């Protein structure tokens, strides 16, 4: 039987994901976060983990280079790839929201929206029939309305602390997000047994 290849989003999600794997009885190499290696073999579980940037997880999985992926729903919505979403892993809970300075709330026509998620933002406003100019940024999105670069931001809100400490408010909550286990469509057929086994042990570990 072929081993399962799992693409995991580096960072916070990978830490929680590896904890969940351990709980599910899968032994994770100790050096997974200290080493510069990119592939980690878990021979006992017949699994290989690839550590990649979050936005690359859906790409590895869609191409079938990885059978499974662990990544945030924010990234899945942005990448909009053809994958199976198998399980809501519940950790990494946050939401997409529109936010800005309190006095801008009423003047939302023809606005400029800053975001790290331009594709999702475009689809979202198109579905509402609202014309907007999207400004793609790479981080510190909350700075955009403070400096006049944009009127609104579409960003992740987790605790709400960043908004609060910068005097911004939520205009609209869009969708709840969290980490997801996703699968390649063909692997779902060719590796069904192994995927089902992993899915069951992860589901059990989540219930414990
Ligand atoms: C994310 C997001 C917000 C912040 C929200 O940024 O873009 O800025 O976290 O979290 P909070 O509601 O708990 O304050 P991240 O930390 O990923 O850094 P970035 O600004 O570099 O994107």
C-alpha cells in the first residue's frame, strides 16, 4: 500500500495539527519544527508530512502530489481549488469580516477594500453586486484604513484584539473559519482505505 502524503500549513496550524495527530496515536518526529527539513517520514503510520506555506497546501493536494492537506478555510476560500473537504478540525477558529474606522461605516459606496484575500474578496463583492476596488496587501491589513490606503478591510478576526487596539470596528461578519482536512479527488478513490483509517482515528481523537 502506498504511503499517505500530507501537506501541512506551516505555523500555528501545523502545531495544532501535529498535536491532534499525536492524540490520534500517530508518532510525530521530534524535530518537525526545529529542523529545516521539508519532508518528514512517519514510517509507523506510513505517512509522509510536507511542510509548506498555507497557500501552497491546496496546490499540492489538487495536483495529487499530496493525498491530504491540513489548511485553514481562509486559504481554501481564497485558492478555490477542486478538493474534497473531509473534516472540520475545529482549531484555528476565526472569521472573515469587513472592518474599518467607525465613521466610514455609512459611506460604503465605491469603496476601496484592502485584503490578503483578493480572489475571495472579488467573489464576495461580485455576489453582492457591489463594485469595489481591491487592494492586495501581504500583512498588517489593519494599517490600510488607518493611513487612508483603503476604506475597508476584509480580513481574519480571531480575538478582535488587533481591530480594537487600532480603533477599528467590524462592519460585517462574513463566514466562520477553521482548519480543515482536505483530500485529493483521485486519492479518495485510490487510497480510500488508508484515508478512512486516518479520518477515523483523527475524528476519535477530536472527540476525546
Ligand atoms: C492576522 C489577521 C489580523 C489578526 C487578527 O494577522 O490578518 O491582523 O491576525 O487576530 P486578532 O483578531 O486575534 O487580533 P497575522 O497575525 O497573521 O499577521 P499579519 O498582519 O502579518 O497578516
